[in-house]
């Protein structure tokens, strides 16, 4: 077998590792048809929409919880 060079540079791999350290990854499975519904509502970037919706809901929950529990 040939010894091939990696397809990505070490610098690129390092940048990806640093990015992953600064961010959380959450994999979610939605019911079938969710992407279609988003598209019909004009949501062109589902990831951005989901991130903003979750962030807004967390802010709302934190505002009203004020240490009282949920």
C-alpha cells in the first residue's frame, strides 16, 4: 500500500480541533417534514434558526428562573 500524504494540512486539522474545543456539538433528530416546514416558512438556514431559537429560549428561561429551578 502506498504511503499517501494526508488530504488536509496539519494546520487545518489543528484549526478544526481548536474550533471544536470552543463550541459544543449537539446532534438532534427532528420529526420528518421539519426541514420542509422551515423552508415553507422562508427559513433558508435551519442551523442558524435552530441556534437562535435555542439561545433565545435559554435566555428566557434563565431570566425567569433566577435560581428558582425549572
